[in-house]
């Protein structure tokens, strides 16, 4: 085996095992206390750390910001030279330190006590100087690093990052964070651009809309469904344009299983006469959430006056990378 490949795989396995080992040691009460404190924080979450732990703290802070938690990173050296003035009593400090003995961080403790802000510590040394001062301690195991000297931050920083991601995602669940919320926090870039798309941008229109009227025979409706390739057809009432229904290929299968001979039926006899619809100006992410909630794959699209102007299928949304 290539020696480099073997080394790379061994490091990855060691870091993965570090995460697995840490997951087994999660203290439910400690984690719950941290998550509740972050959610209840009326100010901002101020992350800090030294060296590689500081870089991990920056990343966790960025993740928190992306899910709607007001967050920032404060370097301890800059904090000691005036920047700690940005920290207020309603803020919550989140410090990362494997040893819990980083002098730059210990020197922040008097200032923390003066402003009376609480702080969280992620560390492998709960009985350290910082650990004894912290309001909340997230304990990570004291594992060997992955390098031959056991000195290069690797396993420890990977574990810290994974723990930070896990806490962030738990907060998303607790707050009911939706894809629409994600859109608001990512207005630019490829994610933001995709999430800004509206139903009218990709819906099928005009002759591409599968549509039949109330008197259509079922066999003709099946042809319409098959030819348009969306697995459904809108049932339109020419006399009452605001009254419509929908038939899906699933509806047809269920009727065939129940009645056998269905060729003489009209679509009105088996259609869903109260279909879920969506406005053409709605965001695609809203359409996706609606489909997931109702467990459907197609939506008739209406304009502001309530007229049918299009139809959209789940696969159209997934194909442009929204999921």
C-alpha cells in the first residue's frame, strides 16, 4: 500500500474514532444547559480561543450566525487591549481551550466577572483554571493527537468542530429553523440565488400544463398524464374557473385496484376536488416545504386572481439543487 495513503487513512480513522468516542461521553444535562443558555441569550454569543482552537471557534461562530444566532469571534489578545469593551452583561462567552490553562484566556476572567456575563467552556480539563470559573463546561475526552509526536492539534480540533456543529444543529431543531429562515440568512452566493427563485421561474405553463375538463373520460385523462410526464393532470371547470380538481397516477392506481373496470368513468368521479395549490410568486423553497408537508409531488399554480397559470413538480425543484 502507498505509505501516504496509509497515513492519510489512519489519520482520518483516528479523527473519526475521536468523534465516536466523544459522542459516547456526551453529558445530557451539560449539553442541555448549554443549548438552553444559547437560546435564552438576549445578547450575542462571543466565541474565543487561542491558536487552532481559535480557528475552530471562528467556524462555530460562523455556523451559529448562519442559523440566526447572533454571534461573533473575539481574539483574546485583542480583548485584553480594549476590544472586551464590546462584551455586555447579556452576552454569553463561549471559550474553546483543550487544556483550560491558556494564559491569554485566563487573563479575561476578571473582565468577565466585571461585566457579569456567563461563559461556556469546551475543554478536556474540567478541573482546569478556566473550568473552575466557567458557568457551563462541555467536556471532551483527552485523546491523543494524530501526528507521530502527539502534539499537532488534529483529533482535538476535529472533535471540537463536530461538537460545535452538533450543538448548532440541535439549536436549529429547538428553534424550528426552516429553509425559509436559511434563505434570509444567505441572501447572496449560489445558495441564496437558488433559494430566491420563485415558482413562476420554473413552472410549466400554457400547453405544457396537463389539463382536462370535468366531462373528460378517464382514459383520456390517463393519456394527458402520460403525454405531459408530470404524473398528474389538473381538472378544470370551464364554467367555474376558480373551481378545479386534480388527478394523479396514484389516484388512478387506487381506483383500478378497487373497481377494476374504470374506462367509462369521468374524471369528476375520482378527482381530488380540493387540491393543494400555490401562488406563482411563492418561493420555490416554500413549494418544496408544502410538498414535503402534504406528501405530494405536484402543485397547480395560481395567479393573484386565482386563475390557473401553471403547474410545478417536485423534480423540477430538486433538479436545480434545492432540497
